[in-house]
C-alpha cells in the first residue's frame, strides 16, 4: 500500500464518529464525538484511558448550533426539537385482533368489506367530503386509504388530526394519480376495492344495501359494475349519467369509469394501472379485462356521484392520441385499424358540441 494511502487509512480509522442523542434534562439534541473501540478491548471501570482516547477525547454534551455538522462529506442538518414536523410519511393503523391465516385460524375473515382508495392532491374540501360520506355509511367495515400527493400543509394537518379514523395515510410527492392508485390498492385488505377521487361521493342507498345484506356481492365475479352520476356543474358534452355497461361499446368509448366499479381484491392487486397512460390508464385496464373475458356482474343502481374536473374530461388532442395508443395495444382486426378515423371524428364532434 502506498504511504499516502496508508496514512489516509490510519486517519479514517482514528476519526471520531458522531453520535446523536436527546438529553432527558433539557430536551436538546446533543452531538458527542467518540471512537468506537473493538468489542474485545472495551475499557472497564478500573482500566486507564488509552492513548487513542486521549488523542480523540469525547466532546462534552452541548446543544446543537445552527452550523451543520460535516463528517466524511455528509452534512447533518441542525436540530430543531421544538418545531414539529408536518410531513406525513406513512401511517398504518393495525386491524383489530389477529386475522392472519394460521393452524388455529385457517380461514380468516376480512375485517373490511370495501377498501376505499382516495388519491388526492391539494383538494382538502373534496377529500373531506368523500371521507365523511364514507364514515356516515359504515365507519367499521370500510377501510379508508388516502394517498396524498403533497404540496398542501393544511391537508397534512387534517390527515394527522384524523389518523385514528383513516386506516392508511401516505403524504408525499408521487408520479401522479395512477401511481398513487397502484400504491393504494396494494395497501388494501378489504374484500373489494373502490377508487374515488377527492370530491367523488358514494351513493348512500346502494352502499347501505350492500352492507345490510339486502344485495350481497357475488364473490364469483371479479368485477361489479354500477352506474355513475355527474352533477349539474359537469363539462359540456358530458352526459348526466353513465349507466353500467360492460360490452362491446367499450371498443368505441370509455363507457365504464372506476368510480362505478368494485374490484375483487385479488384481481386488482394482480394488475396495475399503467402509468404510461397519464389520463386513461383505468380505461386501458378495463378494456384489457373485457378482452380477456373475466366474469363481471352488471348492476343498474347508481354507485357514485363523480365530481367535475376529471382528467379524462379535458378533451384535448393528447387525450385522443392516448386513447389510440391503448386501443392499438388491446384491440385486433378491423376494429383496431378503424380507430384513427373514429377518434378524429369523435374529437371534432366534441369540439362542436362544446361551442
């Protein structure tokens, strides 16, 4: 080993290590530098201090200053114990009781019937409306999962204040609504998964009929499709109600929306919303499932009231280009190759109807 490298190696061996701790008396963070001795050479009470310890004495405990500490090129930020952190990284409320599969419990019962996944960003009023509507229906058998994209401290504080009633919270920057939905569905533990945007409201009568047992969900079907209603503030050219449909009309239009669908948990957790589609990833998934021919139950009742301003209702040219991309990957035959002409006509008709 060259002399310069040997000397640098010796300096690194003797360099002090920073240990951060909080004192019980003052509550201040203290920074003490000490060199960790090998396990077989730790000093006993009667043993004198070594030369290495004299060369690198432990610094007395002292409150951290505003100057950041540096060690081996890394910067440790100054401590601020009196200021509370507002970022919510992750919180998971455990289920009541042990519901894991075991020899004594071979067939555990899901504690939640429906897991509601709510992606949101900077829409506290809409988030409150959705969560409070779910609480009013059944606060015990609906699992609420909120995936907040960050950017709003007021939303974070509200989530912290209500963390005892919201089963799973994540508040951090993400890649958009579909990565947030992918994250939320993997956290779900209910038998069925429902996706709602902030401001989308469940139709209380249909939900209560499910929870009361008047209309139990058929577990043999992987999907349950319901109708979706829109308010009077909907965009021009958008119908007031989307009836429940799961047929060949999906080849031409996005007739089935995620607000009106219940996904069986094992199905949705084995699939994903493709984040390559920024607006129509749910349409891409539904079209692929329809082509695959999975068992579906179609219901005539309304399941949700969708808020205005959704991503898929902007009707920009990029929306129709994305629709062509997903149909090109899902469809076959003449239906596939006539889509560019169909989408061009649909875009022009939408522009005329919105004038």
